[in-house]
């Protein structure tokens, strides 16, 4: 029951006055992600109308709500963007890019899959240390209450954490054991020694997938890469062992629930979860192995009315998307803790008579020297940030965009 898709992976100013930079407009081609009229309106009112618009009554419609949990920077937002076929979630190489749960919608025929992209799991100490929003603590667990299926995303490129599920992930799985869950091993292209894969899977699943025990000595060919992307392999499985009471059953109360203290004791020495239905190996950034994940999710959808109208791509407000996109660029561009100390807000947002969306955004820095770092020598750094952000806005909202970044104190960066 372990699915994989292997292929050949190819390893990746003047401080006393305002500075005005004119950036060249970069054109793009509008493409539809499906036969549906999918869109992210650039106006909050239109987006709200779309969110509230009743879903269509479609014969034999199916619905699946999927919560994605995992450690910070595991690639959850990248996974969602690739599966939906639209950049709805900000992506950064630094942790805590996603600050609250957002919903993104995948449409395929009569099936709707709603992804709940959650913040990376953090503890109270980390939340206080980095002055993070309370949503980072609350939203992942709330998403499990809504979800029909849970994706646990594990970063196998991180050699310090890849062999075991984090205690925060294990806690949620034990609190909601009735939820179907699948394990997605991400960034497999960065794993130099592929022989480690089997041992890693055994640790993360307690050698049990879909109720069956994994073979102790599988053929070496079961974990190999193939040039043909259409080829896939499955690890051998043996017949299920006789059923014995699980630790969950031993510890649980008569109603099947566990207290927080019981969960804490239960997961103390655990590294994995034996109730995964499937294990997938992917590289979300390179869109490798995701076809199998998508097919499985579509097959797991249940008969039921859609949650949203087919035109909806995400439930996020355009302002939220814009702020998250700028934060993404700051996280990817600025060193250390600097981007976490910059406050981002919107000062102006309006369509010009020509149809161009004009946006003015403000970056409030706690100190002037941080402003200097953001602006960079002769304004090159902030010019690059503005240019990349502007292009992302065009791709997200599918319209022509002009962006102004006001960097305070001291600087105004204008690319209109």
C-alpha cells in the first residue's frame, strides 16, 4: 500500500530622501486551470460573493476535505499549490510563512477536494519567542475537526527529524485516531542515500501500513529510481498479523477518547503512526509523485454536495493574499530574523480606468537600519522584491498590476 513515483531528479541610496524606481512591466499569458471558470477576484467584495455563492447541484457530486499537517517548512503550501494548480499559498525557505489555515479548492469532474493548509506545528514557547499569532497553535487542530482525511507531510531532506514524526504530529494523530491519514514523504530528490528510505518508512509507520506489516527484507529494487516517470513501484507487504489490542485501545477511556496526559504518556517513546492508509514519495517543488497523491485523494472523496462554488480557488481575502505574498518575498530575500520584524499593510488598492490594478503597500520597519537593509544598495534589493511580487500578483489575480512599496522609515519605492 505504499505508492511511489520515481524519476531522474536533477539536483537546484540615498538615505535622506525617497528613491523612485521604474520597473519594466512583464507580460504573462492567462491560462485556465480547468474547464471551470476558476478565479481569484482582486476585489474583496467579489471574493466574498464568490465564497458565499451556493455550490452547484451536480449529479453524483463528491467531496473530500483534507487537512495537511507537518513541521514548519516541510512543504505543505508547495504541495497545495501544485495539487490545486494555482498559487494560493505563500511559500518560503524559512519557517512560519503560513500564519493561519486557508482553504484551497481542487476541481476534477464532479469531485471537489478542499485542502486546509495549516501553519507548521509549533509549541507555546516557540510561539512566544518569535511573537507568532495564536493561530499557529490553534488552527492545525481545528482543521482536523473539519477534515475527512489527514495528510502528514514529512521532510526527508532534514536528517535530524526525518526518521521520526514530531511529538506535535503524533499528538494530533492520537487525539483523532478515527481520521483516515496518509503519509507523504516530501523532498525525496534531496535524499542522497535511497537505501535509507525503507528504514525511514518503517520508523514512521511502525512497520504497518493499511493494517499490514511491511516485509522485513524487501528486494533492493523496491526502492530505486527509474528514468520513466510513469513507472511506479510498491513495497512488498505480508499478510496482516493477528489483531491485538493497540496502545490506543489500551489507554483510551470507555468513550474512546484520550486525555492530554494520556496522549503525552502514549507518544513519549514513539516515532511513528501505524494507521496510515498509504505512503507516498514526492518532490512537491518539482511536481514529482503528486499525480499518485491526487488520484488517491480523488478516489477517497465521498458522495456529497460540494462545499464551495466551482469557480472558487481559495477562501482567502485578496488583501490577505497580497500581504502573505510580500511576506514570502521578505522571508526569501532578507537575512535572519529581519523579515519577522517587518509589519506589512495595504495603503491603496484600486482598479484604474485602464483596468490596471494599482496597489500601494507599506513596510514598517522597527529601525532605520532595517529599512536600509530592505532597500539595499541603490535600491536593488527592494526593486527585486517589488518586481517579483508584482509578477506574482498578475499570476494570482490574472490582471495587469502596478505595485508601490513604501519602506518606512526613510524610503519610498515606486514602480508605477
